[in-house]
C-alpha cells in the first residue's frame, strides 16, 4: 500500500462547524468546509461542502482530516 501523505500525529475526531478540512473522495484530496456536525439524535456523519464543485456530502469523522498547512523553507 502506498501512502500519499503521512498520517497525522493525532487523528481528530471532533470537527467544528465551518472548520476547513480535507477529505479523500473519488480518488482525490478535496478541500472542504464542515457545514453540519453530528447532533444528539444518533447521526454520526459530518456534512462537508466542497466549494470548488459546490457539492455537499456526508462523511464519518475517520474519513476527514484537519486541513494541513505546509511551510516551505529555502
């Protein structure tokens, strides 16, 4: 198995409304925004909107990553 990215130091399981995240969907990493968090009604899915395509999908917390920030040093 080839890993395209390193695993994060700690996997986040709680995401906040309007938080910028990344989701691996359809074989591509997508930048998205959390638009709905699970409620107390037993729903365990987060809604994530992809601004680039204006689509919204639901994902488990384990499928979502905090958006990674990269700094390049010369």
